[in-house]
C-alpha cells in the first residue's frame, strides 16, 4: 500500500489554524463577561469604557473561529452528529457575542440593555458546551473521564475500572489483545481514530474495525507486521506527516512497539492469553517488565488483617525523638518505624513503641543505643515482620522473646555481638526467611544448626570475595613524546 500525500490548499491551510485561533475568543469573552458584571457597580463603573472594544474583538474572533472551523470540517474524519453539535454551538457563541456588542453600543438608546447580563451568562454556557464538544472531537468523548480520580468517579457515578488498570495478576494469564494491546491503542491511537473522530476513515476500537481498515484500505496483514500500515506508520520518523502518533503526541515506547509487532505476527488474535502463544527472547523480557506489582495488602510481608490507625499523639511522641513513622503503603494502617535519625534512641524510649504494637510491622533500630533489655518490649509486637538491629549494642540475652513474633520474616543482626546460643533460640520462628549476620561473630556451626531446624531460611554472613578479573590489575601509563 502506498501512502497518499496531500497536495494542500488554502482552505485546508486556513482551516487548520482553527485550534490556534479558537482560544482567542474564549479568553476575550470571559474577560468581557467579567467586566460586564463588574461595570454594573459604581466602584467599577469606569470599566465600561473598555467594553465596546473588548466585545468587538470577541465578536470578530468568534466569527473567524467559526469560519476556520467550517473549513477544517471539510477535511473529514469527524463523527457527523458530534461535529454538527459543536458547529451550531460555535455559531451560537459568535451570534451571542455579536448581540452583546450591539447591546453595549446602544445601551443608552433602547430598552434592551437589561438583557446584557442574561446574554453574558448564556454566552458562558454556550462557550463551555462548545469547548466540551470541541475537545470530544479532538480527543474522544471519554478523554476527560478517563483521567478522573477514583473519588470523583464514584461521586459522578462513573465508578468503573480505568483502561490502564491491569485486569490480571500474572502476566501469563493476561489476554494479549484485551489486556495488553488494546490499552496501547487506547492511549496512543483512539484520540484520532474513534467513532467521533475518523482520521483517514479508520476506527480502532475493536479488531473487527481494525481489519476493516480506512479510506485507503486495510491496515492489518495477519502475521506480517512489516507489511501492516498499523505497524509501519509507527516506525516513520517524527517529521514525517504520516507518522503515527503524529508529532506533538506521545509516541509508542519500544516495549509497546515490540508488543504490537508480536501481536500482529501471531495473527492479531483475540481471546488468547500470553502463556498460550510462542514468545521470542525479546518478548519474554518485555513481558517480564509488564508483570503488575503485588498490591500492598496482598504482599507476603504485610499482614492480611485490618487494624485501626495510629493516633497522631503517639506518632508525635516518637517524632519528637527523631523517629520516623510512615505507613507501609497507601490505604494501609500498618506502619514502618525507622530510627535512622534517632541515634540516641535507647531502652527507655522503647516504651513509646508499645501503643503501636498492633500496627507496627517494620522496625529499624539500626545504630541506636538499645540493648538486650529491648527484647522484652519487642516480644509484644506480634505483627512484626521485619526487624533491623544492625550495629546495636546487643548480645542476644532475652532474644527468646522474639518467639512471640510469629510473623517475623526478616532479621538483621549484622555488626552485633549476638551469641551462638541466642541465634539458635530463633529456631521456633517458623516463618523466618532471612537472617543477616555480617560481622556478628556467630560461629559457622551455629548457623548450620539453625538451618537444620529452618531449612527454608537464608542466612547471609557477608564477607563476599569476588573473582579477580584481568581488568582489575590493568595499569595504564602515559607515554611521553
């Protein structure tokens, strides 16, 4: 298929100035409306002298916008009913702005000057409606609602899942077209190729419409992405008039390009999941990057139960000591307490953590002054999942209290003087997955014994030695002369 090159014309050139020109009357008319209302008060009466000039400029620019808009509509590619609505609303704005100008000129000569304020309010309504339908012609009728925050969508009764929210938890279960390809087309292509705006007579809302093609024929050839116009135009340089998306709009990413190429090469299927289709090594890497993250309330390291929020008073008491208290995720009342800026935090201060015992899941006491006395308090945090005691002054006496922390998965004892006996007391923490012991002085025999009781446990003792590479001993000399 050959790309058709437009020869251009004066009407087309003038018509395409409509998006540039149409914003001029909007600003002028809004200023005119504000001045009209203000000038009715004695304090602002002096503003009336500016109204005739402003209203004349608004009327002329509105008329010019109507003319350029009509010429632009001759290009085609717009949904007829939406286009007609926008056109008549634009004409209405031009008419009412002209009426406002005439009323201002003759306000002292006729009895219709009282209509000036109602006419100004009507003009604002017409202007808003014309702008809305103009935006729908350009971007699609759901352009605004797609970006609505969840709260506003619920308030307005549009509480539906956004197009870019993954409908799958595992990438292998995702449907190639429905879950992966279609969102790309929605974000990159629908604004110009939908029922309201038919650029090139092409609609892309469904595979059936894609296969149907546009004014210049089919855009999709099964299993031949390099011969499909849908794909070929994505590869054109930005300065090319036929490049899609056009210049000024976000281009498809390399990952999205690879995804579309794969979909077409597989025959542009619908209803097929990722795991059902053959994948190239490149596609495997792309798909790995598309794996949705696990929601914070479903992560293994976050308890499933619901708890009340921590009181602001208790948070303030900790923050006064330099302790940082943060939620572990949006919408969760579980908290992460970090003493990174509270080096003076000691055993006496541990009592400040007790009001948080139901919400505390991640705790870092790294570099603080806590000693073995802190374990009596730590044992009361039954929801504790992560505990960082790096470089704390502990030896492990009383560490058996951590057996009450039945959700403990991560424990960092690096740089402490913890004993072998204390380490072995952890064998009752059946959910423990990671223990860090770098420079802790624990003997290898104790580590091996702990692993016997907790076979899934990973113990990191640090002190890694990387293999020496030839480049590590390369010496460079400057040659003189």
